[in-house]
C-alpha cells in the first residue's frame, strides 16, 4: 500500500526527501558512521564522568516524570 500523496498540499516535505531510487544509490561508509558514533559515545561518557551530580539529578527527574506519566488514577 502506498501512503504517499504526490501532489497533496499536506505533503510539503516531499521535495526534501530523497526518492527511493536515489536513497539506494547513496554510498554509506560504515567506518565513518562507526567513527562518528564512537566519538559521540566518548563525549557523552566524558560529560557524565565530569558531572556526576547533574547526571544523578537528571536521571531522578526523568524517573519522577515517567512515574508521574504512567501512574494509575
């Protein structure tokens, strides 16, 4: 089933999306993706190690917020 509406006014982003035949031809170098992900992981680990109090506060706030969202009424 094709859910794309080619000339619909609701589909304003269509010109920005790559067509499926274009997406398959894009070269993806997995080494570059892995290197970027690893650099991102190292920056996060460095930040969490440098700011342990903020890490605990944010984790507690997220836990309280999720608990509040899923609590029974």
